[in-house]
């Protein structure tokens, strides 16, 4: 008999058991289910809903069950449907009928919402920590390459030279927003739904705030209907995850391009590349390519969750069983990608000379020639036209701006003088962008210092929550 089977006259069809069971994936929540149950049973005793002796027996039984699951000694069966019923069945097998008192004053509806929030808040802390490590790797590359200049692109066409450090710090800024979004979402995850029951609360005189405090929640979800039907926190996480992996995918694309023979700007360490089964010369940036590929998978999980929820009436519906696999998959996908990306970036070799050579063989300093003329009191539109003519001349003559003689320059404008050669050098072009957020070396150093300061503050947030998790697991 099912633990809920009192009103049924026959067992469920085996195919129904197979189709509706979730234990194959929600067993990931075992430790969280037991954490919640330990706090719940302690509250039941505190409120004199069950005897203290029964509560102690149940707590001891749950600890044994937790150890057996952790050791792989517990049999989790499809017949018991989900992690909640499996844990309860194992508990009753361990301590007898008194284990049936554990479910007093709660439903699987508020129980699963609790487990998912406990799981996801731990996942968010882990992901913020991994994002921070990736930022540290990018910042380290920036500090090592403050004198490295490469072409900056718009429309995938050479635009203006920038510091490689500036380029790295652009991604630090992207991942900063990702970490901020994850941290901000934590406060919406960290509310306890337990005590909402199936949808309307419970007749027992429970203390929801006591359980929330025991589990390190910031408070409770105030409305019982909302508590069991809310999956906004999952959607928000999946949305934040999609933005995060999108940024990783954009960086992946650049790593793939830069490591090609056509660019040859960087070389990824052998430990993060693979070879070809046919072509012995190949060194493929497979980690970057796979992260780029898995981005669609994370987007798919977000779309699936939104689609599942869009037509549901309020309170719990079985459709909501579909909320877990995509969430688990996204967490694992991001953890795997981030864990690889930080050391891959850290060990990346930068070909400074090749980057500089690329800058020396383009017209990315043309804007500076126009700005030079403007500073000589030439109207910008006139300066723009003059420089366009100069560039066309260079293309026809197979030259670059710094190849021109003073005589050639002055054929186009007598305002151009000898100091133009200093103005158009790649280093001068870069350092001329001496504005907040610009690519001048001193401005990039400012960005690095600011980013390091923010990371230091974030490490405190991470450590605070890691400590809370460790205390909760210990207790």
C-alpha cells in the first residue's frame, strides 16, 4: 500500500507508477529533505503537537536514514514515488510506526517547495563563488597584460586599438552583474514555505517562524497558496543562469577565434584542449566550444519552466514536478563550465607580439587622425572626410597611416604636422582614451582596483553563507 493509499481500492497501474515517480531525479534533494524534517519534528515537539520522546526517536531515525542514503546503503524505490515518501518509508522501517508522526502538520506540497529552496540557495552560493574565481582569473590576465594592445572590433571589423587588459575587464564587468543578480535572488529564495500545508495551512498550532529560523531562512512565505505554488524563484534563477552562460558563450567565441591560426592572439593550455582522431596536428578548443553549445540547453530549461507555469491555476499541480530536472541540469551545467573556465583563462598564453602586429597593420588609428584635425580647429565632418580620403589613398598604395611621409599627409591637410607620428602610435592611441571606463592604462588600472575591492566584499558574503550551510549540516 502507498502511504497515501487509504481511500484507494486497488494499487496504481505499474505504468502510472513509472510515469509519475520522480525519485530518479529528486533524490538529489535527500539531504535537504532530511534537514527540513529535522527542523519540522523539533518544532512539533516544541509546540506540544507530538511528545518530546517521539520527536527524539524520529530525529535519531532521520540521522540514521541520512547516513544510509549518504553511504548508498538505502534503497530508494520507484514504488515510493519521490524523495519525501522514500525518506518517510525508510524512517518507519527504521523506528516503527512512530515515524508516521513526522508528516503531522505538513504536505508534500510545502515540503517540496522547502527542499527546492534549500537546494537552490546552496547552489547560488556555490555559483557566486565560482563566478568570483573566474573574475579573479580574468583580472590576473588583465594585470599581466597592461601593456598589451590588440585590435578592438565592431561588426567584426577593426575599429580602435584597446588594451587586452581592458578587454578582459569588460568580461569582469559582465560577470559582476551576474554575481549581483544571483546574490539579489538569494533573498527571494531564502523564505520558508513550510507550514503552508497542501494549500491552506494546517489546523495544528505550528510555529512556522521557529522552523524558518532553525533552517537559516530570513522569514516565511506569507500566503499559504503562494507558498506551495510559487516557482518564481526557479524561473528567476534560470533567467540569471541564462545571462551568465550567455556571457561565458561570448567569451568562448572570442577564445575560439583568437586561438585560430588566422588570429593567433592566444594559446590555450593543452590541459583544456583536445585533439583529432584523424588529423595529428589539431589542437581544438573543445571546452570553449562545448560551453558555447550548452548555452542553448540552459536557455531551453528557462523556456520549459516558463511554459510549464504559464497556464497553471494557483496552488500545487502535478505539472510542477517538471520544475526540478531543468533546475538541477542548469546548476550542474554552470558548475561544470565555471570550474573549467577559471583555470583555462588563468593558464592561457597571450601572444602580445601578434596582437601588436595586428594593430600596426590596420587603420584603427584613423579616428585619432580625425580628432587631431579637430584639435587643429578643423570641423569634425570636414576632418572625417579628409581622413577617409587619406585611408583610401593608403589602401590604393598598400600603406598604413604611419607609413605616410609628412609631404603625403599635407597633400590632404596642411594642418597635419610632425607630431602626428606620436599621436598615431598604438600606445598613444590607447592612452589618449583617458576617461572613466576608457582603455588608457591608468583607467584600466582603476577598473582592476575597483573590481578587486568588490570581490573582497563579496568574499565576505560567500563565507558568511558557507559557514551557515556548514553549521546547518553539522546540526
